[in-house]
């Protein structure tokens, strides 16, 4: 992907960010370089690469590309547009860590029983060579048959040449039971309290009448 070195600072940098995104590339064996990135071009590339696939940057038309992965994206809190990109230069022969998004697939039988899917984490930190980093970790939830079933990181088989860095005991997904019984108990307690209050009021009224 073609990018340009960015020399502007302050107001001029923000002014140019309408069709271009300010960015920076840093990392393995290089000094940080401020960049301008074409927004439509980045949208196309990032849509395919995501935050884990290697993106080759061509800085100012240089013949040698810079292999990178997207380390961070900053967004406008109102417009939700990208306002800044951090590219991290990688060594294709050295393992890197990255947060890989979790994708749930399948249908949990416990959901048909009235349960609700509860996802504990949205990403898993992994370590792998840049070329082996997965774009997503797919987890089949069809094994969740009862409300007692759950899936932790230790239950997931890592993709080939990938190591999970996150704590194996982290809860990925579970099933919350329906709240019908709990709500029924709450209703019973409320009704009992109301009945007791009514009885107390009636007793007080009777005593006053007798007096």
C-alpha cells in the first residue's frame, strides 16, 4: 500500500486529514516515521487484512517495502471515523504478539432451553510469526448443552503454528440460565411482604376501633 511521509504538524496535519489519515510506522530496527495514508486505499486493504495480516507499506515510492501490522486505530468519538493509525514494522522471521478477535459459530442447545449467551472476552492474545497470525479465532458453541457448560481458553485448540498468550483459565463464553425462577421467587417475597403489611394494618385498625 502506498503511503507518504508526513512533515506537517498541528493545524496543517489536522487539515489534511479529510481524505488522508495521519499515521506512524515504528518497530523492528527503524526510527518512527510519520505518514499520510489514503483513506479509501486503507479501507480496502484493512478490510482484507484486519489487525493481524501483514500490510506492506511503500513509503514515498521506495522499492523496498516495509512489512507491518496494524497496532492501533484511533477513532473520532462522534463520527466514528479513523483519525490515526499505528503501523508496527515486523521481522517476518520473528514471532510477534497480537490480539485476535473471537468469532462464535454454531448454535448452543442451552439457548433453546431459554439460556442467554454470555461472552467473557472478545479477543485472545496470541504469538506467532507475522505470516501465521490468524485473522480470527472461530469457536463452535454447539457444545454448550446445559447451563453449567462453558468454554475457557484452555478448551480451545490453537491454530497451527500459533500459541495462546492469554491466561488459559479466562472464560470465553458461557450460558446464563433463564431468570424465570428468580423472578418468581422475587414476586413471592413481594407478595408475602404485602400480605404481612396488610395484616399489620388491619390489626392496628382493629385495635384502634376496640379502644
